[in-house]
């Protein structure tokens, strides 16, 4: 594989994501990167995000709400989505290996991993609702 051309735009997307815990969508990344690169297109942001994902530098999450979200934390972990505000937060729990063993016993193929999305009401929405 040839060396990937260094891209300042890709680097700044990576830097932007690095400080985030809120799993931003490509749109949110785009809005922010545009502040430094006013001519960048949403398509370029998408392409760079996909590239970063295939390089294993970011994790892509499908949250069931249509939009893909991006996570700088590439280690396996679970997520929570608030059904009120739609925020996506980390659940600090190492994926349960037992679950994979149980699934493997009931499945002919080869299971390589799993993800889980918990849902309910986030802490902030819970407070606001009181
Ligand atoms: Zn919420
Ligand atoms: Mn996460």
C-alpha cells in the first residue's frame, strides 16, 4: 500500500474529533471544519471521515437515527442514545465477552465482535423533566 498523502484537512478533522465525547455527525464536523477551511465541501468531509475510519483512526457509529456519528475512541465500548434529545454518550463498560460466546453457540458463522446501543433518557433530560 502506498503512503497516504498527508492532508491538512484530514488532520484537522482528526484534531477536531480528538477533543469530542459527543459523537458528532458528519454535518457537525463539516460546520466546524468550515471555520478553518471555508471552501471545503461536505463530500470531502465525508470522504475523509470514511478514510479515517478505514485507517482505524476513528470509529463510525450507526445510531438508528439515520445519521452516522464519529467517535475518536476506537476501542470497543457501548453507547447510549437519548430518545428525548438524541445525544449519544459512552457507557463505560467493556463489551461483554460472554454475550459473544452465547451468540456464537447459536450461530453457524464466525462472530468477530459486537456493539450495543442502550437507549432511554439522558441525565440532562432527566433533570430537565423533574
Ligand atoms: Zn437527552
Ligand atoms: Mn464512544
